[in-house]
C-alpha cells in the first residue's frame, strides 16, 4: 500500500475473440491510453459478478463467457501525480481479480457509446503485445502478469 490510502477492489476482464485477440479501448479522459475493461467491486458483490456487470456497463455487451480466473489478486500503485486525484482521491491504486472471457457475440454487439456513462471513445481487437504497448506504464506489469497467467487461453 502506498501511504495511508487503501487499494480499491476491482475486477478486470481479458475479453478474447475467436482469433485470440484481446479487446482494448481508448479512455475518453486519457487520449492515447488504452486498457481492458475493469471496474470496482460493489459492496456485497463477488469479483465474478463485478466482472460480468462491468462488461455490460463499460462496453455495452453481455456476450462474454468466463473461461478463467486469476489465482490471486494483482495490485498496482498510482503514480505520485495521480494520488489524490484518480480513483476519486480515496485509493493508492487497485487490487484486481482478473477474468478471462470468450466473446460469444459479433463485433456489432459491442457498444461503447450506448452505455450510461461512457469511458471509452474507440476500441479494437489487439494482440497482447500491442495492448502492453498501449497501456499506461503504471498498469503494464499487472497486464503482463495477467497475460502470462492466461497464456494458454490466449494462444
């Protein structure tokens, strides 16, 4: 834990298409920064429930089937310039439980613009290496660990 602030519990999603590519979207508030869907776990909600909810809330589809779950929790710390600003200023970073999901729909089922609170302005399928290049640096180690853990599902 960085300082006195706690980590925010979060569920992350590695959404895979039939070609083994990973869904990534560009954040509205950080042009040029891409990420996989992720979001906070609500009180009384399991990480699995949060992942399924976040899939719908962030990218507008329920067409994901959970095929893997990270063994443990992964954490990242916010860089100093974002402490007190990002995550409503209440957290030092996030502790994340990750889920691999197979996308069971067609690309037209994804609607990042039709969600209640859009977070993304563009999306595409990428190879894991492309996602690692596009992610903000402070999340890169977590993403690399997730891709290693789910490597047999991605290949």
